[in-house]
């Protein structure tokens, strides 16, 4: 017998669902369109969209006037969108509303005279887009990924403003804000970590210690899924980060009857369901 507990909010978040639905609609109506990078960090969903004519844009030379490009859920720098429109490309914006909020807050902080600290991953597409908005308004700022970055990269300034990549760790965000509060005269903080990320992290913190094995499902390049796996691993060493049911191994579940499952915000329900069924199969559950 196996008891499988799936976290309540595992799977697609609001912003991802908007982006995927927009891409599916474009595929159905146009039969052909491009996405400016993977629309979400999930290879299985990207493969499905390719099957209905939605392909990742590799090079702008592929584009012809009048074609359609869908801006990925992570957003892009403003100059990217301008460039596409200057080429007479039809642009559909699938940027997550929570990511747009980060852009707005960065612009506000610059207008109010703050040096901007972006708590996030250098090189992540969402952060690249946010830096584009910072540059657009001639703002100054840095990206910090860890505590060492805080010490090394943040200069002494009287006014510091803080935003976060939407999928950042709540724990590190609080730690970073605490450090900055002690090292600047005026600190303005916008907690732009999206609700979906916060709720998933809290659910994993509660679920992981109560089960024998914890399975985290989602893209290996998905920031929010990686953080779920890190949080879970710290609380339950029997934590495994997988993308699909095919990666499950029977020995993970030997002598272990309580299994917890969570999934990143870019993981569709059908993959979660496949994982549940595969675990049952590995445990010899026939009904």
C-alpha cells in the first residue's frame, strides 16, 4: 500500500496558464507562430506547442514581416519588443502579470532616486527583462543571488530599493532585506515574489517532513522548481527532482509507503498525474 499526498497548489500558476493558453490559441488560429525563447521552463509543454506549430525563435533572420512572435512568460527587455515591432512583426505579450509588476516597481524606484537591488539569478530570462527596464529609465542597480553577492556587489548608498525575481526564495529575500536594512539609511522594499511561489514553498515546508519520500516535478532549468527541491531536500534527504515519470526509480520507494509530491509553476497536471500513476505501479498498486 502507498499513501501519496500531492501538494494542493502543485502545477500551473496563473501566469503560466495565461502564456500557454495564448500560445495554444495562436497555434489553433494561425497554425504557425514563434515564441521569443521557451515560453515556459518545461520541455514537455514546449514540445507539445511545437507539435501545433508554435516554435522557439532561434534567430531574427527567420522572421518575415507579418509573422507572429509571442513574448514568453518571463518577459523581455523593452528594446527587444521595439525591435520586433520595427520589423513589422505581430507581437503577442504573454509576460506574466506578476513579472510586469516587477518592471513597474523598478521604474518607480529609479524615479524616486533609489539604487536598485534585484534579488534573483543573474542570466535568468526574467532578470534579463527586468534589467532591460532598469536600463530603459537610466537606473543603477545590481543583481544578487546569495549573501556573498550582497556583501561584494551592493555599494554604500543612502537610498536602496529592493525587488525580487518572482520565483525567489522567501527565506533569502527576508535575509537580504535584513542585511540591507542595517547597511543603508533609507530602504524601500517591494516583495515581488509572486503568491504562487510563496504558497508552493510553504506547502513543501509542511509536507516534506511528514513523508518518507518527496518528489518534486518540473523543468531542470525552472528556477521555482529548483528552489522547491532545495527546500524539500533540506527537510527530507529522500527528495528527488524529476521532469517526467520515466525518471522514477523503484528503489526510491522500497520500504517507504508515504510519498509527497509537489511541482513547479510550469508543470502541467497531466505530468503530475503520470507521476502519481507510475509510483502506484512501482509500488504494485493495481487499482
